[in-house]
C-alpha cells in the first residue's frame, strides 16, 4: 500500500522544499540532497506508485512515455547525453529502495565506477 507520508509525496505536495531541475504536469526532477556523483538528480512521477512495477501497472502508455521522455530531457539539459550517465531505480527491501515512491536516480558529470 502506498504511504502518502513518504518524503517524495511531501515534496510533491510542496510540504518539503527541493531544488527543482525540471517539472511538468507528469513528473518532477530535483537535486538529491545526498549526492553520490557530481550530478545526482532524482526523478519522480506525480502519481501514487511504490516502484517501477506499480508505476507501469497504474499508468497508461502516454504517462509512461512522458515520464521517460522527461528523463531524456533532463539528461540533455544537464549536457550529459554525450559524456555518459547512469540511471538507477531500486525496488523493494532487497533492491535497496529507501523511499516507497517510484523514482529514478540520474548520475553523471564525472567518471562513475563500475557497479557490476
């Protein structure tokens, strides 16, 4: 069940401030307060969804497409489309998810170490 009191829900309701990078009617992208790279952006859809699986199941094709097109827009805006970046989405306890609202991490701006 979705927790309407998670930190990303509060950010979407503007109860907690964030440093916005991009926003449209479907999504919000902002700087991570604990960056793991020179560029570390979090992207969240503006619907109640716990993880990627939940997001896909609750969204129509247009919403899903809009969200991932916004990911591309942010990557281009940050000028990391040519130099490289990493996109991460954690899901559930075993996947390392800390906030139960679907989100993607966009990391870049420097050489990132291997994770596999």
